[in-house]
C-alpha cells in the first residue's frame, strides 16, 4: 500500500506545529506508521536554505525566493517524502507547495500559476492527499508568535497587507480544490481544532484502507 501525504498550511502562528503534534500522537496511539516533516527544512540542504530564507535582513528577490523554497522542497521530496510514502507511511508535512503559491504568489505579487509551475520539478508528481488549512487573522497569528518568542523572522516581519494577501491566497486555493482542503477556524481552542482534523483524517484513512482501532 502506498502512504498518505497530509500537509498543514495557514498564516503565521495558526497552530500548525501544535496540530501536527496532536495528530501524530493520535495516529501513533492507533499504531499507524506516522512521520512528521517540515518545510523549508527536513534535510541537511533544506535546513541551510531555511536559515538563508528566514534570516532577517537577508536580501532575496521574489524570484530567487521561489526557487530557494523549491530547491529545499525538491530535496525533501526526493530524499524523504517519496521514500516514506513508498514504505506506506502517513507523512504529516508542516507547509508544502501551497505555501509557495500563497506567500510568493499572493504575498509577493508573483503570478500564482507561475509559482505552481516553477515547483513541478521539485514535486515530481507528489501531491497532498489532504491539506489542512488553519485559517486565522494575521494579527492574531503574529500575536501568538510574538507571545512565544522574542523577534520575528524575515517573512514574519513583512507588513500586515502582505500577511492579509497570503491569507486570501490560501482561501482561494481552498475554494478551487474543496475536495483536497479542510479549512478549520484556527481561532478556536486547540482541542476543537484537533477534533475537526482527527475526524477528516480518520475518514480519509479508512477510505485508503488503513485500519483504525477506535473511533475518534
Ligand atoms: N514560507 C514557507 C514561504 O514563504 N514559502 C514556502 O514555500 C514555505 C514552505 C516558515 C516561513 O516560510 C514561509 C512561511 C513562514 O513564514 P516557520 O518557522 O516554519 O517559517 O513558520 P511557520 O510555518 O509559520 O510556523 P510557526 O511555528 O510560526 O507557526 P505554527 O506552527 O502555525 O504555530 P504553532 O503551533 O507553533 O503555534 C504558535 C503559538 O500559538 C499557540 C501555540 O502554543 C504557540 O505558542 N497556539 C494556540 N493558542 C491559542 N489557541 C490555539 N488554538 C492555538 N494553537 C496554537
């Protein structure tokens, strides 16, 4: 059986990492084979590219930004995600290609379809089975990030209109592909958010032939 790729997306501080950990815990309790990866990063090359991309003050033009994210993604897909899927694993990925379309397309003002096309080689046909979009007002997400740690990275430091455009981009993507996206109001308490994610994931797993030991 081939595995399953579930990606998590949303504006800054939407709670992706929190929800991925909760879902990974739930799946592990069910004795299902789950692995967690993140973008940009997850490989030695990807982590170096991540440092460059997020370093405050680093000058990167929008086109270079697209290809740096795509380069990190290519390495992660080829060396980590595809091999895990081939082994039948459930891969939970913290951001994926939709982040490039929302941030570099909508946020930076590049043609969204061009950004998608620029990622074709990196994806090599790998596409998410399910994408969880945690939707939150950027002001609230950034506040959460600032409550958690001092200082914002290069992308977080962008102004509010950038983050609002990113949010709009994500919503457009979800409207275009309702079967792939699960949109959840990320302003809800953690547990309520996770219930929506568990229910949808469990349904998809059952559909794909994974055995669940108990109800959500
Ligand atoms: N990017 C990425 C691009 O521009 N293009 C791309 O192609 C890709 C892949 C990555 C940056 O790169 C950009 C997007 C990003 O700007 P990152 O450090 O990986 O940088 O940043 P994020 O992915 O945004 O991750 P964050 O850790 O900042 O946010 P999360 O994971 O969404 O949020 P999380 O879970 O860490 O939660 C944030 C805080 O909120 C609390 C948590 O406890 C934590 O303190 N929280 C809640 N509080 C109240 N209610 C809830 N429901 C809560 N859920 C979590």
